[in-house]
C-alpha cells in the first residue's frame, strides 16, 4: 500500500470515519490534506497532527466546488489519492411530510450524491493524467452497506449511496477504454462500511433503537477502531497487478460486495465489461 499512496486528500475528515482515516494515514507517514466544514475541528487536528494540511469547505456548497478543487490541485500538483467520504444521514417517513422537508432532502442528496459526482468530475482528470504519465493514483468513493441492502429508515441516504456505488462501476467501465498506462496505474475503489459507531446517526439513533424493540434488540454498530483496523488490513491486500481491490468492504459491507460480485458481477463479465 505504501508505494501506491504518497499524498492523500480526505474529503470529510473532521469526524467519524473520515477523521479516523486522516489519523491513520498520517500515522503511516503519508502527506494528508483534510477537508471539512468546521474550521475549529480542522484547526484542532492540524495542531495535534504535525504536518497535516487542512482546507475548509462544505461540499454541499456546489457553486464553489470547482474553485476549492482548483486551489487544492494548485497547491498539491502531485496529489495521487482522493477519498470522497463526506456524508449526512437523515431518518424520515415519506408517508409523513412532518418528518422531513424538501430542503432537508435536497441537502442530503446534494451532500451524499450530487457533490461527490461533481468532485469525481473535478478530480478524475487530474488522477487520470498522472496515471497516464506513469504515477500510481487512486480514487476512493465511500458508499455504504446500505447501498446494497437499503433500510426503510434512510430514504435519501440509501438511494444516494446506491447512486454512488453505481458511479464507481461506471468509472471503471469508462477507464477500461483508456490508454493502457492509465488503466494500469489508476485504481478506483469503493469503500463499503457496515453500520459503524460514529456520529452519523446521532440525531435518530435513540428513536431507531426504540423502533427495533430497544437498544438490547437493535442492530449494534461496529466500533470505529475495529472498522478502521479491518479496513487497513484489507487495504494492504493488493491485487496481483499491484492495484487496490475494487471494493473494500467490512462486515455487512463485505458480504454485500461478495454477493454483488457473485451475481450481477457475473452478468457484466459475460458482457465483457469491466466493473
């Protein structure tokens, strides 16, 4: 893994999985650029992790995404790896308008699907050109086990993550038509976490536990440290050609990935398509 990643940008690194990624990659001696909405958290991380670079921006601010990306690429022209990780999760019923608002739904979809799609469009050409010139580059998209196994609690979140999962497959199909050097050097990786104990569901965890019959019966989250350890263990398991795995799933995420590969993946193989 070390030879594939030198400078890595983590979009959404002020809490949860994104922050844990930033800490672990920094601990491995990588040049890490962390982004997030909260300047106070970025400042705290930069003070704690010597050499960490930070950039404050909100990916839901779609009009300024291009400017923010341009600034990052100007400052870090040899950026070789990007993790698009930021996301929000809301719980509501489509049959009860009082539990949501149009603005909240739009913001959730913009954060979880629209902005990541635009960020891919902005970063992919940079990574592609470096790969074509012989450098190892990597684009990571964080989806969710809920992209494969949707639950009624999270209408927009599940739908958006399913869209991002599909985008990863499409990117690989498009890359398959690229020059050989680019195909060999650019890895597109879908990160598929299970239910992990972060602040993502802080607003509604108590209510969901009640809906599942109480905290003792509710589906338990995986501790964050356990998830990060398992993720990095899998990250180190490179393919024979030295590329990363196409999916890095943990727990239910791994089961979902393997089930998809064993079913729909076979269909794409029969069609001669790379996914």
